[in-house]
C-alpha cells in the first residue's frame, strides 16, 4: 500500500501529463497572448488548436531563467561585498584623519602664545 503523499504525487503527474483543451489554464497565463509569445511550447492538434504543452521544454526554460537570476543575485552579492570593503576602508581612513586632526589641534593649542594685555597710556 502506498502512502497518501505518493498518491497525491501520482495524481498530480496524471493531471500534468494529460492533454489540455484550454491552453490558458495549462500555462496559467491568464490570456492567449502567452500562447503567441511561446508558440514553440504548444502542441497543436490537426485543426491547429492548442492541444498540449511541452512540459520538458517549459521546465528547461524555467531552469534557465532561474540560473540567470541566480547568477545575477550572486553578482549583486559580490558588488555588495566589494562596497562593504570599500566603506570599511573609508571609515578607517576617516578615523585616522580625525586622530591626526586632534593631534595637530593639540599641538597648535600648546604652541599658542599666551594672551598679552597692552595698556595704553595717554
């Protein structure tokens, strides 16, 4: 006896492998425009009406799209990592410059002559 989950999988595979009379439902497109845009994925009957979908090609197309998006995602992460490194470097430079400014300010304060009072005698 098969588990219930196996029955669900088998039922779904039977549904997916049967011919569709309504291509709109099969591709879940929402309009016939999809059939025109991806005509190579449609199997037509003798009358030229949509009969079925080439699921193996749909899967390959979806996999290719996923791989492209994944590669773009990886590239974005590389850019983010590079930017984070650059920002960390800039923060270190700013801290170093702030320390130098403090040092120079302290030296200027020490070397500053004491204020003198001048008395004007008429």
